[in-house]
């Protein structure tokens, strides 16, 4: 997948890839350079020391209803096209799940 993405990447594009069962290698590295793609990574373990403060700050906000989330679940592959359109037309960051059921 990463090869196809890099070939079609816009200038200064971004990719988020995580939780992959099989990490993919980069074969078209020149496209990263030519399209000025920013490649950056971090390890969540670098921030473990902040977790207690995170819970102290976020849990009360969740309980008060000041932090909310919206699910967008498309039922079945027949609705996957519409789900992808919603993903790229949204003004906020979101994840679209095409349900396995």
C-alpha cells in the first residue's frame, strides 16, 4: 500500500499508519524526497511518564461530557465508497470503520 500512496502523494502530504500486522518497507524513497513528504515517528513509550497527569486531566472532562466523540460506522462493503467520501470531506480528523458484519 505504501508504494501506491507515495506515487499519488500530494506535495507536503501526510500518511498515518499504525497497528499494522505486517510493517511495510519503503521502496519508493525518492518519491518522499521529490514530493517533500514529511516522515516522522514517535514511540508512545516516550510519554508513559505523562499518563497519570493525562488521566487526572481527561477523566473529569469525559465524566462532565466536555469531551465527546462521534462514531461513523458503515455497515458492509457496499457502503465503503460513501464511507471513504465522508472521510475525505470531513473538516475534522476522523476514522471511518467499515463494519465486519
